C-alpha cells in the first residue's frame, strides 16, 4: 500500500470503537505488545465517554497509526497522581513502521495533552523492554526511562518512560498572524506563542520555538477575490481604496476568529500581517497596516519584503526563513533536505544540516495550483479546485501543449536568485494556454492534467538544476490532498534527481502542524522584526546582506521598542528606542 500525505488528528468521541479495536488486533498483536481481548475492548469503549483520548494517523481514509491516553492512568498514579497522564495503546500499521509515523503520533499526543490539560505535568508510558523501536519513538520526543522491572502481570520485562511538561523560562510573545496566499483562496489567521529565541550573534537566530494556540482559514468574499485578481492583472485604478478595504476585511475576520476561539484580544502582543500580494517584481502587498493597528488597537508589523528588495534581493522566497530555522536536517545527517511549498505558486528551499557552514539556497520554481484551480473551474463552475485530483486523473497529458508551456520565460531562468509574482503568470497567459489546449483537441480534464504535469515537472527540474542530490524531501500545501498531483511530483522528482523516492514527507511527519505553518511563518517574520532580528535569508533571496524586514505601526498597546542597530560603516552596535 502506497501512502499519500499523512494527517494526524484527535479522534472524536463518535469515532467507532470497533475500528480501533480491529486496527490494534490486526497490527498491534506482536511479541512486544500485551493485548488481552476484553481489556482492549473495555479500553476503547471509554472513548465515547471521554475517559480516554485517541489520536490517529491517516493516509487518506486509511488508518496507519494509533495512540491513546488516559488522564491519571492506572499505572502513573504510582508516580504522578492527578497531575499525570498515561499512554495506553501505541501501534503503527505493520507495513509502514520505520517511517516516522510513530514519532509524529507521540508528538501529536504529547502536545495535545499538555496544551489542552493545564493540570497535567507529566506523561508516562510502558513498553516492552525489548521493543527498541517504540522506545526510540518516545525518546525522540523527550521521554526518559524511569525504570525497567520484571512485570509478572504481562510476563515480560517492562520499561517505564516519562516526559515532563516544559516550563517556559522566559516570557512568551503572543502574535496574531494574517496572510492570504497567491491562490487567493482564503484568509489564514493564526495565534502563536513564541519563546525567546536563542541567538548565535546579536541579530542571528540559532533556535526558535513556538506553540500554535489556534488557526483557521476564512474564505474570501467572491467580490473581494475578484477585486484582488483585477489588481493582479495590472488594473490598479482602485488600488488605494482596495488597500484600506482589504485591511478592514482583515480586521473583521480577525475579530471573528478571536471570538470563535475564545481568545481575549488583550492577550495579543502583536499583529503580523503579510497582506495580499498584487505584484511580484518588485513585491507589492496591500492591506494597510495602520488600518489594522487602529482597527484592532494592537501594534502591527508588515510590509516585510521591501527591506530585502532595498538590499538588492527579490524579497522572495520568504519560506526560506521558516525552513532554515525550523526544518534543517539534524547535525548528524550527511544529506541536505529539500523543502517544497506548493500554494498558488511554488517555492523550494535547499537546507544544509544543522552545524554545517554551507549556506541554504532556494527559489520560486513557478506555478503551484493557481492555474489548476482555474482549469478545474472551467470543467465545472461550482469547483474551486481539483478535489482529490479526480479531474487530472481522468484527463490525459498533452505533450505538445506541455512543451509549449515549458517555454515560458520564467522556466528559462538559469541563475539564482529566482522569484515569482502575479505578473509572471497572469490570467491572460492562462486564457492563451486554454485556447491553445482547445485548438489541440484537449478536453478541460486534459488541460487540468497537463497543468498538473507542468507544476510537477518544473518543481522537479528546479530541484535538479539548483539543488542537492537527496531523497530527504518535504512537501507542504493543500496539494497533499491531491493524490494525482503528489504522484506526478514524486515520479518527476525520481527522474530528475535520479533517486528512488518512495515517500514525500509532510510537516506532520516531522512533528510540525501542517495546516498552520505558512501563517506561522508570517507571524514569525513580525516577531523577529519587533525583536530586531534578521528575518530573511539573503543566500536565497539574493540580497547583499541580511535584513530586519518590516514596518511597525503602533497600536494602543504600543509604548516603546528597543532595537539593536548596527552601524553599517563602522560595524558598531547601538540602541535605538522608537
């Protein structure tokens, strides 16, 4: 069984206990696991009453992993009483062990327990002393061995491991992040708590930790979405009004978000807004920052890219900032990692291992799903995207049309840095290609399939042209839910890199939340700006030096901001109080 993207989620109380029982009996009955029939059935029946919690790993509709926990579990009462929780069952599909699914499940359960249950200070688990794989999954997530003992109840030697809740040693900064991507398919809002970063120099971050409090995507109003696409075509007559109008819409959406998630506005320290891109060379984002600051009464940071552009860069890809800080391979790794992001357009970061003196690089290969979304709408006006890849799967790739598309000037660039903007792939370009498809006898489904191949092959060719030879590849974006796209990307990457790539891993596989990461990135940009820390990677954007990107608009909570300022001529540092 081949895996598509893996999603990790807390199972609702209504989830069928029989499904969990069947999964555990099928994949959990091993020499290492103690599975008495009635005890298992009684355990899973507690899900309905909320006495246990369960998290599942799913590849599409297929369960590939399971972990359950109980607050104040039977065993951990001996150690932690009512401030403890216990992992009870832990099993991964027998065909997919060794792929990091177990570690990601442990991370999911640990984060959820500690976040949602403030009284819980530690989590325990018991494993067969010889079950090295399970112990390793827990140890990777911070669990430590408490004791190994002769367990007559289970007729084995049992190892007990536990992890304690991390107590922040520094004040957290709570940031509300707002962004709308190149597909213009929704307004993403996140509230994220950042710990104080560790620095390798006065302005350079070496380690940064965060916790997502809440995240949600709100669809654009149809008329607002059309207004944005009109601006992106270069029709800027109403740009000034749109700048304030979109900011007002951001404010209204943020207020709805805070109310829905019961987050008090007074707990937010900073708003960080990427805005809406309407031009790419140079980058231009709208969504007036002062309107957001005044509308929400909270100091707001945004317009990040212009500082990088002023330093000679493209202001893109911003995703390199997140990738370099959060996704570099461990220090013991000998291989680089390729981090691919696919939204309306695509971006790629090539990350060296931690501790390496080599610099990352990156680029925007070009299209992601924007044209595929538009083509899906040609097939059916009620469709906003190719749901589950069904249109592409039923179509046929037209080689002549694909070859013509590959002649687009963006795909001919042979020297980094390379960035993409709305002005590279316009509606008129799409309409021209759609007309050519008709003249070649393509159905609308064929057009979807050919555009899917275009995005997949150009990403793969960019990795071949500019990146390292590696099979450590991360793919992010809603496109992970499109199995046809993911398979075409995997096949093209195999061919381009000369690697037998079986799995394109997700952020969930690395223990990060998949849905919120990009909005976390833009919250991170604002957090770093307000701290006076570098938030661009010049080796990716092409800037002559690192910059602190962002403009600060004071809100009601503004008093003063102290930034470390470097004298670019003398190299001295000083302090600037705003």
